[in-house]
């Protein structure tokens, strides 16, 4: 199972990514969770302590590795570098491990823009492609509000693209924009999860506002999820209601993909 999760900042996509990662791992399945959001905090949501999370070095900061694999220094204007660098050993070498979940942090390319054709960006995109296309495990990617990390070669191997939304017009508009971009590169299995819902009215608002997208579940607004964030714990360990909602989302996802 290869899942990419996107959505407007602050809607709860990292919470969903962490819940699903822990859920699959609790079933004994190997899980690789990739934090591709510039505001990286997936490790904390999965349950890493602050000390252990800080030991996971973002790939983009491994300058010697980037130069070794691409043949060019990060941030350089080298006219030539390898566009097909070796990446297969990177998850085992640089991922952290907690509760059966390996976490890999991508980091942010700070020079030339996120879409620059630079050594570090080439390595990140090739690494993501390798994880989604070739890794024989559950891969869950916590993305920023867009599809910048995904190319056409990667998109065809994504089993599900989930857009997380909260009750609000701006969040729904982001979902529609992300879906259009996803379809443009060949992702057609695009689903919605509603987050921070507090009532049936909130859930109905999301369903009514996205009539052309399939809503596969909801993660309710929860004081325990907020408490988990404040304490640096995983919502999987503190909020069993959220875990049950994640199970329902996983079941609905399996049913949707089986159609």
C-alpha cells in the first residue's frame, strides 16, 4: 500500500498520516513513513521523543551524501550531475524507528525554489520515487499542500492520494486545487478525509462541498489529540476514538480501491 497525504497547512494531515502508519505497524506490517512537509513533525506524531526525533537528519541536509550520489555540491550551479542517483540504501541508513514505523525526513530545498533542477531536489524526488515504486512495504507520505514532490513516474504507483480537509471554504478550495493538479499527472484515486469535525453539520458541510470527491471518513476534533501534541505523544497512544476512526478510514479505503 502506497499512500500520499496532502492538505492545507494545519488541517490535521500529519495526525492522519501518523495514525495510519501506527495502525499498519500494529498489524505487523513493515511501514515507511516519509515526512515531505517543510514543517516536519511526523516523527513526533508517531511517538518519537524530542531527542530521538532530532536525531533524524533531513536528507536534504546530508550534503556529503548528496554530492557523492549526484556528483555535484548542494546549492551549486553545476551544469552536469547524475539524474539517476543511487537511493536504495538511504531509508535503512537514515530513517528513525519507533513502534514498528521507520520515519524518513526529506527536508526542504532552500535554493532555487522547491521545483529547481538542483542536485538536492533530484535526490529527493528520486528517493520518493524509489520508495513508492520499489519498496515492498506500506509507504505513507506526509506532503505539503500540493503535489510538488510527485512526478508522473511516481504518481502511477500511488495507490491512494488523500486530501485532508477541515470544515471551511478555504480548506475545500485547496482540496479541489490539489485534486486538479493530481489528475494532471495521472493520479485518479483521490480521496478526502474530513478532520477536526465536531458535529454532523461539519461532516455534511464537507461532503456537500466536495460532491465530485469521495469522502472516506473523518477524524473528529479531539482534546486528546491536542493533549498528545502538547505532551509530545502520539495520538495513537492517547486517543482510542481517533484510532477507531482511522480504522474505519482504512477499511473504507480498502473498499474503494477494490472497486
